[in-house]
C-alpha cells in the first residue's frame, strides 16, 4: 500500500472525480470502512458504548472480536534500521497479519524514501507534512502542537480506535497533546527520548525545552510502554504512576535466527579467518556503545593470548574507528564491517537483513560493551542466534541479561574486565556451551508473537477504559 496523507488537493480531486462519474452515494457510504465501527462513526460521530447502543451490528459482536484501526505515529522510520524502526515495522506487520489495520504516520522524508517499497508494505503509511520535524527541532512546544493538530486530522480521516506512539518526543508528546482525555492511546519511548547520560552528551532531555515538554505531557498519557526496567524507572522519576506503565519488550523473529548458514563462506566474505574464535559486536558507532572499551580490551587479549581470535564490529560508521584500531596495533584482530542488513529491506522487507543474520550465525560469541541502552535489540538478536553474551551493567543491558543470569556482565567502561570475560568464554568450552544454552532460553521471552499479543491486549484495555469513562460521563 502506498503512502497516504491529508492532502486537501487530493481530496478535492477525488470529490470531483466522483461527481463526474455520477456518484450519488451518501456521506455515510463514502466514509464507510472495513468494519461496522468505522462505517457508523461516519454518521453517528461517536464511539464506545453509546455507539454500540445505537448500532445493532456492533452490539452483537463482543469487543475482542473487532478488528482495530491503530494509529502509529513515529518521528523515525524505515529505511533507517535502528531498533525503534525495525520494531515498529514488525509490530505493524504482525497486526496486519491478524486482521487489524495499523496506519504508521512517519516523517515526510521517510515516507518519500519508501515510495519504491509501497507495494511491499503490509500496512498503510501516512506522512507528516514536510519540515514538521525541523519545526520541532527549533520550536519544540509549537512543533508538538502542530503534530497534535495533524494527528487529529488523521483520526477524522481514518477513524482510529487506539493510538500507539513511538518515541516519546516529539511524536509521543504531540500524541498526548491531542489524545489525552479524547482518544485511547499509549506511548512507547525508544531511547534518547527518555534516557540521559550527560557525560557523553546523550539524551534529548539535555535540552531544557524538550525536558519541559516531556515532563508536562507524558504523565498525562493513558499508558506508557516500558521496554525494560530501566525505562520504567525513568517514567517513575517523571512522577508517572505505575498504574499507567506496562512492560512490553522489543521482539525478535526467532525462526529467522535458527536458519543454517555456511560459516566459512560468511567469514570469507568479510575477510575473517575461518578458524578464529569470533566475537561479534553490532551497533552504530556512538560514544555510548563503548567501542573504545572494546578496542582496548582487544589489545589486552592480544597481549595475553596472542592470535586465535577475531573481533568483528558491524554498524553504521564503524569504519571511523580505523584510526583508533591502527593506533592500538590491533588491525589484524579487528574487522570493521560497516552497516549491515540493508539487502532484505529492498528485496523482502525482512528485518534485520539476511546478511546481518548470517553474521550472527557465523560468530562464536557476542560482545556488547554499551554504557547505556533503552533496550539493546542486538543483545536479543544474538541470543536468538544462540551466541553466548558478554555485556555490561549499563541500563538496558543489565535488564536483558537479568543482572548476569543470562550472560557475562561486567562494569561499563572497564576494558580489563571486558577482556577477562571474553577470555573466559574462549578458554572454557563447557562454560561457553552453557552460556549459549542460556541465551537461547532467554530469547524465547522476546518472541514477536508473544509481544504482539500483549500490545493487542493493551489496545483493548485502553479502549475499554475510555468506553467506561464515556459511559460514566453525564
């Protein structure tokens, strides 16, 4: 399905075409949708219990049988391939497969970049106006007000049953500005929209204007999704009641990471020795990812064990680490692979891409030295591939491995401790196998099917709660 929007010119053109064709349908006919809920809303202009009282078709169907139209605004989307983008794509795809009607509302630039893939998207895609995100950057309060106004128009056009906002600012704030007290909704924060790390300049809330918007509006949301306990603690610090917070992690397609690959071919493709013990790290090059610690840990391993191992770093701009690699004298141990995972976006919309999945399957262990994560989807992908984990006690990381239960955990920013944990896996085959088993077991908790079940349950919860509030209103 192609991008859709609220273009006044397009609507006028459609009306002219209908008049030219002698279309004499009623307004209710023109606004009718796939379900009775959306069709009747076009004439009754109401929803919830009052709607069902006046609509015999609705009254005969229990609430949990209704296909839902879910509005899903986001400030970032494909073809960017971060955890938020891939997660939203997978949620929307699985909602469609279950008979629901998700409508992703993405920045105009993302929608434009996806035009060639419009026939492959299993869900509908709407666009914010051009320059909307630029306005938000320069004038946060005014920008989120415009987002709220735009979402109101999307709601009128498509009859949204519940809203699911991705990224707390600006889309989450804009959604709450529109929907609070009006429409059922939830917001899922995704990273630097909620967390801050001043020592590395990380976090939108370091801007006091953004922080003020988040503090004012997010506590008014119907529900907030915490993808880890670290995020739940950030919500609590904002004064958000625990009754308004639900815990739903990001997910992974377990079956994709269970497919066999030719390890030798994958390694040969990237110039990695076939007989080396391969540590894989995945993620963009950013100070919070702790790659400087990993490079120093690799130097320590070279000094202690010599050859016999390799470290591959796959992520956007990882090639920029080359000067540091050269300075430390570990260029024969570290392979900087750049961004991986784009091929399947163009071919089959399988995310992450086959080339990245193959890298996971060709590795022996996974190392993730990040200082702070909201979730750390790469950890879960590595677990699904059966890789033993070495990570840190940083927020997000410690949540995924439950404080060391499901993998090796070391202090963030401690290269020597990282090297010790890596060496422990290399030198102890029995421990390596146990940690691989732990990883596979933990990965089951992140099945997309299980996670989408939880989202559907929350959608119905906020809808039913809104219905009860409407019914109680005189």
